[in-house]
C-alpha cells in the first residue's frame, strides 16, 4: 500500500504522558495523527499519579506547617482537613488539564477516538467498535496499572488508584511495600492524620536510593509516628472486626490496607503477538535505544516499556521519537542516563546520577563522598528534630560530580538546576566557585566539604 492510501501517518495507543506528547509533536511536524484513549486524557499521571498525588502531598505539607506554626507561637488549632472540599479543588485543577488537552488536540487537528485499540497487524489498529485505522507508524503508549501481590486475601487490599477515591483519611492504615508509591502515600497520610504502619519485605525502604538518605528518611518517618515493619513479608490479608482488614503479623486490624507492590504493563489484548511485537519476561514491550519494537513501524514509549517509569521520561522519549520519524532528526533518541527524580516523601528526597555504591561498582575506590547534615532554618527555629542530609558523589582526582542526593525541605525544587550542572559534567570546584545564596538549604550544595 502506498503512503497516500494510508489513513494516518501515526496512530497512538494511549492518551497518557507519552501518547499525548507524541501526538502533539508529530502533528507539529505536519503528520496526520489519530490518538486512541478509552479513559480520561492524561493517563496515570494526571488522573491517578503525579498530579493528584502532588495535590495530596501539598495538603500534607500544609498540615505539617500548621503544626509548626503552633510551635512557633501562631494561634492555630490542630490541622484538620475537610477532604471533600480539598478534593473539589484537586479535581477542578485536573479538569482544567483535561480541558487544555482537549483544546490543544482540536487545535492540532489530531483525531481522538474514545476507545481501546488493538493491533491487527503492524500497521492496522482496530477500535472497540470494529473500525480499523491504518498507519505507517503505530505508537504503543498504554502505560501500566497497579499489581496486587498473589497472597491470600489480596482482594481485601486497596491499590494506589483507590487512594484517589478516598474522601477522608482512614484512621488506621497499613501500607504494604517500601517502593516510592508506598513511601509517598504513607508519609502524606500520616500528616493528614492517619495512624500508619508500613510493611516492607526488605531490610529498608527504597532499595535503589542512597542508603544513608534512606536511613535518615526512615528516622524522620519514625519520628513522625509511622511504624516501620522491615523484613516483613506479608503472607495474607484477612477480614477483621467490622470492616477492618488484618495483615498477618500486624496486630489489630486496619481501616485500609494499601498494596503498593509494583505495577504491570497494559499489554493485555493489545494484539502484540499478531503484530510481531516482542515482550520481555515481565510483559513489557521490548524496545531498542530508538524506541523501536521488533515489528517494523511499531514503536513504544513510557511505562509499557519498563524503562524509567516517570512522566517526563515518557514525554522526552516520545518527543525525540517523533522528531526522528517526522521531524528529520535522524539521530534523535533519549539519553536515559542521569535522569533526576524526586520522591515526594516528608521531607522530599531528590536524586540524580549515581549512588556511592553504584559509583564504586563502576569506578572502584576512586569515589569520594561529601555531605551536609543540618537542620533547615524553619525546623531549627521551631526546635523540631527533623534533619536534612545532602550528599555529593564524586570520582577521580578532579572530583567530577556523578551523583547528587538531597533529603530535606525544598529538595524537590532545588534539584532541577543542579541536575543540569551534573549532566554538563561539572566538578566539585565548579560548585565551590559558585557563591552561595544565604540563608537557604540550597547553599549547602555549594558549601560541602
Ligand atoms: C501513584 C503514582 C504516583 C506517581 N507520581 C509520579 C511523579 O510524581 N512524577 C513522575 O514523573 N511520575 C510519577 N508517576 C509515574 C507516571 O504516572 C508514569 O510514569 C506516566 O504516567 C507514564 O506515562 P505513559 O504515557 O507511559 O502511561 P500512562 O500515563 O499510564 O497512560 C497510558 C494510557 O493508555 C491508555 N490505554 C491502555 N490500554 C489502551 C489501549 N489498548 N488502547 C488505547 N489506550 C490504552 C490508558 O487508559 C492510559 O490513559 C506516578 C505513578 C503513580 C501510579
């Protein structure tokens, strides 16, 4: 079939972070684009991930600040959130994002279809009503969903998607899992008034993050009243008294058990086999460095590929792919190294580059760590125990900065600029030659010895 006979240049499966970015970028290059999305525009990030999570995190930060204000002499009562009212604000904000996407899709002339899609072959997509679309390129950007562990009674637990339907803080919550979603939900629920216990299979939270920072975060969580059950492999959930759910080995029952035990890719019924698209052992779509799958003309980005599962990563990969396919940039591809990320814990934890452990695996003994261990000014003023810990990991005689790890208030906003510097290959003296901004927490990064 010749190009002119095809219905579209690109059909995108999934209107989440990656799919939308791809559709907009391709249309910007003049491609004829169709986008299939059976749910709300924006996918996980906008509807059940980054955005509503950050809104709840901000509410929790405010609760923490109200407690601090009381400590500092302000006349305020104990923080008490009217959840339905806050959720109205949160959902209004999200509705604004939906409306903005809708406007932009229309303006770009992108055909949107409110349907799931299935690959019939590498260039044919079938919608739920049987309509078939043909395209020179197909992008699989179908994301993922929460996975329940295969334990007895798993159905009694809730997953992160359910959390976004809460309209009050449950009195007693168990969080199963010590990954970033579990840590974030536990932290914010505690500040919003829940009693929280975390059940973590391994000896610590957040396996891949800097060990010292994680230990400090664990200390902060314990100080805030969160009970950590480490090395605790939950074997079953069972009904307790009333509506409560019991976790084996977890004492009395909980009003909610949140299972933050990983995510699986949305590949069921996608027709990948029919189109000749390979998946790996965990069901993720296999892609090469250019986001190409094993089938000609079929590409994939975002969580469905099992690479770094973050919104800006899905977006960046999608844009570069579209620049290559339709924008004439033959070598466009995403560099997956040194991607900065922030964990919205309390306080937040930001990280970019190598941990010291990983740096030693690569560079041997020629790895040097620098740290700043301090109380930020507000916590010091309020005489509250929370301490920040910032770390640099450097290598070689020149002390090239290969890792920046920040735990403390403001880390979420501080890291981005330093991530640019790390990516540009700075050395320790570049930081030391930079005059500090005083008094801030950020200045600790340029003052480290
Ligand atoms: C609780 C939580 C918090 C998070 N917080 C952050 C954060 O703070 N920062 C960050 O960067 N990332 C965060 N993430 C991760 C981020 O949400 C994902 O990395 C991002 O959404 C991935 O984008 P995507 O385009 O790959 O998939 P998604 O955004 O999941 O979009 C996939 C879309 O495909 C659709 N779809 C599925 N099957 C089909 C089909 N057959 N046909 C057509 N469409 C289909 C789905 O309905 C969905 O809308 C968080 C995730 C969770 C769960």
